[in-house]
C-alpha cells in the first residue's frame, strides 16, 4: 500500500485530534477540574461570563479543552483588587 501524502495526514498524528481540541462536557469539567461546577457553567453560559462553548444541539453543550484551559488561565490574578480579564 502506498504511503498517505503528507497534505492528507492529520496534523495531530494518528489519534486524529490534539488534547486541546478534545471536546469535554460540563460533567467532565466538574470531575476533572473540580471547579467550576456544572451549575455554575450553566449560569455562566446564560450570562456570557463563562468559557466559550459549542452548542451541538438544543441541549448538548461541549467545551474545547484548550478553550476552557485558556479561559481558566485568563482568570489568574495576583491581588484581590485586580480585575479579572
């Protein structure tokens, strides 16, 4: 069998996706990161204050792991008087 041309290969290797592109649910986030809770994520989605998410159907929401972790990193502060980005 001939090799697959490089332009047709996945940029993420044999697995097909990188860890940053992995889609995770609100339950996954609560289980792996402990915070924010599923309920907080639901309320944040309503107000627009949470991490970016994908709405796959009327009730199915997923987060790209990389987007979620970037959002978490953007909330790091060094003082209680510092505003969150």
